[in-house]
C-alpha cells in the first residue's frame, strides 16, 4: 500500500527532524496527479522560520523536473537544482535529493542526476519532518497524488546508491547505519528506522507500486 494525498489538506508530519543539517539525502517513490505546480514529496523544515530542505516534483518549473531545494525564510532565499528528464502525471517515478554540503545539492529522477547547484546557503532551526507537504509557520506545497517508500539518510548517497533505490532496492539495503528515517507508508504509518512518531491528516490508502507488491 501507499498513501494518497489530496493536494490541499493531506500531509504526514513529525514534530521532530531525523536530520537537521547537511549532509543528508531525501528519497521517495511518487505518482503525481498533476504536473502544473511545485509539490513536495518529502522535506525537513523549521516550523517557525520556514527554512527547509525539500524533495520536489517541480511541475511549475520548465521541463517538469524532480528538484532538490533549500529555502531560507519563507522563500526569501531559495536555491534549487533539477534532475535530468521530466516526470509526468499519473505515472510512478523515483525521486531523490542529495545535499552533500551547504554549497552542493543534486537531484535525481529514476536514478539520473541533473547538474549540481553550488550556491552556498546556510540552514538553521530544522525541527520538523513532512511527507506530502512542506512544514513551516504555514504549511505549503501540498502533494497531489501518491507517495511511498520515503526515506532519509544523514549522509550524501552516491550515484550508484540512488540508482539502486530507483531499481527497487529498499532503503534498508542502502547504508542502513546512516538511515535515520524510513516510512514505507503502507496501511500503517510508521518510521521503521528510529521510531519517529508520525501524524497524518486526510491521507488515504492506495495500492503500492508494482515494484514493492
């Protein structure tokens, strides 16, 4: 099973963050209902000042890419990079965002990377996790569609590891000692890595992607 998000009120959140600064990797499988707006698959954020690291389906960006984005103070400063190739609505894709340093972020779609963004941006105050939403003083960028196999590592995974995830390897098979969050988002909603407590609002159960039965 996966979880379906309605694009307006659905989200899964934790009031703690499994990682608060670089390096980190965000990854998830997603099936968006639209490719016309920027919607967040997975993020860690600062609730009071809206700082965030986010993995995004960038439907409002040219070429409809998967994006890795850092944002400070509610969008006052944003740095993002796009994976190669486009995602399309109503199809499953694997997305990943690798933040190896304050001045290095890289996005992958189905294991294929784009070009790294190397503008430096210092993050602070990260204290919240969101699936299907960007948490913050005001929630934003609600995901419209399905998300599953959401995972976070406190290291920068390499290209071969991201490719393996996109080919169906489970997050628990990729650097398990650095896996700090893993929510398959099956019928139950739970973190299988370190037991982060998750709360959900208005998500519904849908069949898991065929790679995971």
